[in-house]
């Protein structure tokens, strides 16, 4: 099935969509996660390495997508008897991974909102509302989701830049010294958490099917990915420079606390963290909408052909996502689940690339053999 008849995404729109998915809950907790994982203030180097790896994945997938323009990765794999079952199996893994990912995002969002905005509102109500909202967004299709990215992403960029700029005077950058005092090994151990935050690369497996074949280039996407990586790194550097390593280890949401440190116009404007978190809900909203859209697309492509069944799919998905989101009872439990999700996500990412390129090689070889035999 081809997606050419649908809305076509431009490279700029694809880049903004990629950024929008990556700017989710990860940036709220990543400085603390890296402080505990790396054990030094070198976590920002781990972020840069993870960003470079992600840019490499973007380049590889762009090259892979050129072999099946107008189709998603799973649609390409599903061609042929054996490929059909391989696509279904990988589709199940994607659904499991993305389902847990969106559930954990909803849980962290509820925790942050309850801590800083509406402490008397039950977390169940917050999660239910956000799930209903993303379901409505997904109902507008790919065009509606991309336009939401175009509206919200500039506000998110501005909010993050505010945090970095207005904390600059109070930052003590000597706290980051010495660099790599314990060698490169802790830095390499710290690559996994930002790779989990950069899971938005999975978006390409489904959204690049909506791009023109002539637009399948990695340059624009790599620039957006690089900008995102630098912002993540600077937020982490700012957290270490303001709070120090030991304090960052125990702060639940360092990015929000950085916003809390800001006072504008001689303390006339305070509680910037409320403004920041309100804006940041946009980022989490768009990220969750992306993931739910992809989950639905996998079901539609691989498992559900009946239009009647499709009408019940959203309700069923929301029910299970809601239940899973309340499996963890604390931010520590969420992060423990996140470690396993990160391993699953990275393993899934690498294996899908291997399977994809192997499939292209086998099919090209078979095609060449058929052409040679017919010419004899």
C-alpha cells in the first residue's frame, strides 16, 4: 500500500517533527539520570556521542528508505510470504516498545504536573485527560499531527533557551572540571540514557513514507538532530553548573528546577517553572500523539483490516496505556523500567536496520538473477 496519495511531508516539517518527538519527558530527567549513571559531570559528552550515533542512524535509514519510497518499513518487509510474518513479528515488538514508552511518558507527565502545577488533582485524572487529547489529535491524521509540531515546537525552543540564558550568570562552570577525570569508560556507560531519549529516530520508519522520493535526504534531518543534541547537552551542563553533581543526583526534575531558579525584572516575575512546565506539556503532548499514531498505523497495516474493528482500536489502546502507566509507583521505578525499554529500543533499532538492509540485498540479488535468466 502506498502513502503517496496522502499528505506529503517536507524535509523541514520532518525535521521539526523529529525534534518534537525527542523533546519529550527525557529532558526533564536526563541530567539526574546521567549524574547517577556516569558518576561524574561528563554526562554531556555522553549526550554528544548519543547524538552522533543518532545522526548515523538517520543517514542509514534515509538510504534504506530510498529503496521503498511511499511505503513504510513494515509495508516493505511484508512483501512476500516470509516477509509477511517477519513484518508482523517486528510490528508486535514495535507495539510493545512504543506502548510502554507512551505509558511511561504519561506517568512522568502526571508526576511533574502534580508536583509543580496542580498538586490536589489525582494523577489518574491528568493521565486520562492527556490520553483523550492525544487520541483526538491522532484522529486528524498525519497532516494534523505535523501541523501541531509546527505550532508547538517554537515555544519549546524558546522556553529551553530561556532556561540556559537566564541561568548563565549564576552558573559555576568550574564544577564541570576536570573533564573525563575517570576516563572514557563512564562516558560510554552513559550513552544509553540519552539514546533512550533520542528514540524519536523510530519516527522515520513510519513518517518518511509520506515524503517525496526527491526529498529523501539526511542533511536537513541531521541538522535538526544536531541542534537537539546540543540543547540537551547544554541543559545538562547548566544543571551541573548550577546545582553541582551531587545535588543533581537527587533532584527529580532538574530542568524544571532550573526554570525555578529564574527571576525576571528584579523578582517581579517568579515561578517561571509553572510557565515552563505548561509550555513543556506541549512537547510531551506532541510526542505522545506521534507514538499513538504510529501504534495505530502498525495495527492498521499488519493486523486489523476491518473498518468496524478500527473504530474500537483507540478505546482499547487507551485502556491498556492507562493501566500500564500506573504500574510504577515512583520516579525510580519509572527509570528502572526505562532502562529495560532503552535496551529493547536500541536492540530493536539495530536489528531493524540489519533486517532492512539484508532484505534489500536479497531482493536485489533475486531480481538480478531473474533478469539474467530472462536475458539468456
